[in-house]
């Protein structure tokens, strides 16, 4: 087992450096819930639920599907058992937010507070939370890690039974109630995070503790799409140095998969996309060649096989289009080729291929959140950025203040840019 990162043990020197970022909305403090063997300054003590009060938080509320978000003063209740209230510093918009805002998901649920890619600071903790305290920097994650279920105890899975993503839930696990309200009317949560609010309440198992020196306006993008694509390559496809890799779909997730292939040392990274305008930008992420399926009169898997003397060593599919999924599998080399499916297809989609493609020793895999366990693994991904191994800045193409959050939606609807950072401070 790897040695834990030293800052995960909450040394006071880090707390002293970062606590000034927290703007506490009240004065009382609780008795410390942890004993670090030395006197803890009053301003560093953990605020338990008993000393918390509800607070008013500027929040972007989606009242109706597809309608602009409205900045409202929302009451945010104190954290209950195993919950944490955080102050969001930066958040970003992901296609998943857009998808459910447009009511394309299973069950439209409004009013709702979207947002799930973010970074923030712990403001208070509920009963039973022992691994986080006020001042800790954290990444909220749409899926969690309870640490107790069979999936959490498995070295192979990250699909926690308790905290697995549930897009239809609009309330908290502990009591089935929302922590958001306006004049007593509950406002629905989104995937347990709801980061389009200055303050939000999240289950402690859905918070990854950060190195407090990591810039939150950069690492906030690791909460979802970037980690998903990166992990699909590094954790699941596992290309060897010098190998050939095909990436289907050159949006943010696909480019993160390409970034993973670059980090792994792939010699050729072939990007497949229907939009030729994406190729120039994709070169920054290691893409060496570009294929547009519309330019050929035969299946793109045949084109790729011809380009690579029988097929690529690894492929990663990041669109969710069922035909792209089939192509991604059929373009890998027999004998050792591995295809990884990342994109989410429609619920009625059917994957069809000839059995001989499997019998000829091609491997097909699926992945969820890049096979990263949120609390266990994301801190090390942040360290990849801190050590300049992972390049995040190139994913961030726009920045807007929270008051202009609807501009982020407009940019995504127009297909402009990769990630737009929304600053809660501005």
C-alpha cells in the first residue's frame, strides 16, 4: 500500500496557511473532535452540528427545464450525521448538468440546484465525521466511497453501494430531506453535490480531501469529466509506452483520455471525431492523427486497422454513440487489443458485434469515473497536477463570475470551449 500523502493527516501548519480562506457566518465554536496531541487555536476547532445554524447562501436555482438559472438567497441547513457543509470557491459546468437542466434525463426534477464539478473549503461537519475538519480543502464528487460496502473494500471497484450516483434523488441519504429551502419550500439537490451554491451540504463520503496548496480554480475540474477520461486510459486501458491508442470523441472527456495516453507514453494517439475543427486543439493533448468518419465510404474501424497494421493496441470511446462504441471495439488489434467504453448510450441501445471478434482475443471493458475511488484516489490525481505530470490548464478555456453563470451554459450550448470556471468570489 502506498504511503499516505502527508497533508492528508491534517497537520496544523497547513491549517494555519489555509483557514483564512473560510468566511464563517457565525461565532460559536465547538470542542475539537480530534486530538492532535497539542493545543488547537480556537479558530481551528471543528464546528459540530450542535453549534451550526442555517445560513443564507447565494444560489443559482433552476426553476424550470431549459430556463436561465436565477440567483436566489437560499437557506442552507446545518449538516446532519455524516454530512459536511462546505463553502464552494470554484465550480465548473459539465455536460451532465446541461443534460439534466434540459430535462433529457429519466425524471425531470425541479426546482433544482445543479453543479457537481467544484472545489471548496469545509465550513462545518455533522455528527460522526472524523476524517474532515473546518478549513480542509475538498473536491465534491457525484459518486462516493462509504468505505464499508463490498465495492469499497474491493481493490477492483469504485461503485459504492451507498453513495453511487443517483440522478433521480433530490434529497440527502440520512433523512430523505433537502438541506436547501426558500421560505420553507424545499429545493432539490443534484447528484448529492449541488455546487451552484456558495454553501452546500454533501455526504462526507463524497468529498476528497485536497492538498491545501493545490489551486482550487484549476483542480476543481477533476471532480468529474477530466478524471473520468484520464482514469479510463491510465487505470483501465493501461497502454504501454510506445503503444498506439485511438480516442473516439474529442470533447473534454476524450481529450482527458488522450492526456492519459500522452502521460503513458503512447507513440501514436489517433483522434476520431465528426468535427474537424477539434483537431488543432486536440494536438495540445497529445493527439497525433485525426480521422473524421465522414471522410470515408467504409467503416472507420477498417480505416484505423489499415492505418495501424491490423488495429490499435488500445481504444477509448467517449461519445456514448452506439456505433462509435462498436467501432472502438472492432478497431483494436486481435490478440491483445483492449477497448474501453466511457460514454453513456441511450438506455435502449444494443451493442452488436460478431463473437469471433472476442474469440480472437480482443478485450472489451467498461468504466465508471475512470475506476477512481473518490476519497482514496483523487488526492493522488491532484498530486499528478502539482508535480506537473498532468496538465490541467489547457482544459480551462473560459472563466466567468458566479453572477454570469448563465454565460457558461450559453458557451456549452454553442459548443465553445472545454471547461468554464465559475468563480464564487466574483
